[in-house]
């Protein structure tokens, strides 16, 4: 995180926490190398299985705490999908639920000491964003054929403005996976980097109390941001899905 200089200062290295490293040894990272990224992604999947499968297998009338959390998450995401996309989009609820739970657990696990935040890497978030973009685009053409292109034609606008607005809509549509992925990765990376910077100042005695207070406050904010970013990713997926199901403006 930080090293002492010869002159007694500190060298900040807040971005070192995002370096992808082999989980075993110090060799180069290859295609099939098990890294800190794959380890924490696998741990996120195991946590989801533990919560949604093992935690609810009893299905007690009086739910346990784990079952209550699982049911709360299920109801929260289901209501979001239903409200945004309508009944037509409910059939795609499992996909959105999977995305939401994976991002939530990845974000929260990244807040643990010595952990790795997988969602801080654009390589991870870009894959999820492109999967959403491609699947929704294909779904739109499958359901509506070339009628799906009406999503770019704003019929309620004055005729003279429609070509210009159509161009803007096309650009906006193809920028979706970029903004979808960068928003999540950027927020997670920025928050963790700021925490590391303030934590470094804890080594300086005369500002240590202020640094510790700042780290505590930012950490609490990051807990909130971790949930909000998962919610934003999921609800934007719902909005894009609604456009594919009902493309007419």
C-alpha cells in the first residue's frame, strides 16, 4: 500500500490492490492460471449458492435468518423486474437475479481486509455488460424482427427532428455496454483507492485520528455504494430489456 522513502516520507501505491496475481506462486498470468480474480469470483458464486440454495432448502414456515435474507433479495429483484419491464419481462427474472446477486456479493466481499474486488476490473464488468447488450439486442430482433429498429425512431417528435434524434439514439444504444461496465468498475475502483490513501495516512501519528475517522466514514459509504451499484446495474438491465420487449416510442 505504501512504502517508506529514504527521507522518511511515504510512497503511495493505492492501485496495487487491483493487480491481478497468480493465486499460487509468482509466475506469469496465463489463460488457465488461477488468480486472485478467479478465486474471489468463485467465492462469490459459492456465497450465492449458500444463500439461495442451501439457506432455503428447508423452506420453513417460520424462516431462518438466512432464508429471510434470501426471500428479501428474491422479492426485491422480482418487484424491480416486474415494475420496470411489466409481466412480459418476468420470465427473464432469473438472469437479472443472477447478475444482481453476483455483483452484490463481489462488491461486499471486496470490502473484506486482504480481499480482491473483482468488479473493480473492467474486464469483469465489460463481459457482463456485453452479455446484457448482445442478449437483449438478439431478443429484440427475435421478437420483433426489423420492427425492433423502431426503438431508434421517435415517432412522437416533430418529423424534421426525427433523423437527428435517430442518430443520437443509435449512438446512445451502442454506448450502453461501455457506460454500463465503466460505471460499476469506476465506482468500485475509486472507492477502494480512496480508502487505501486515507489508510496510508494512519501511519503518520499527528493525523492518524483524522485518517482513521475518514477511513471509517468512507468504508461505511462504500458499503452503501456496493449495494447501489449492483442495483443500478440490475435496473439498467431491466430498462434495456423493456426497450427490447416494447421498442415503440
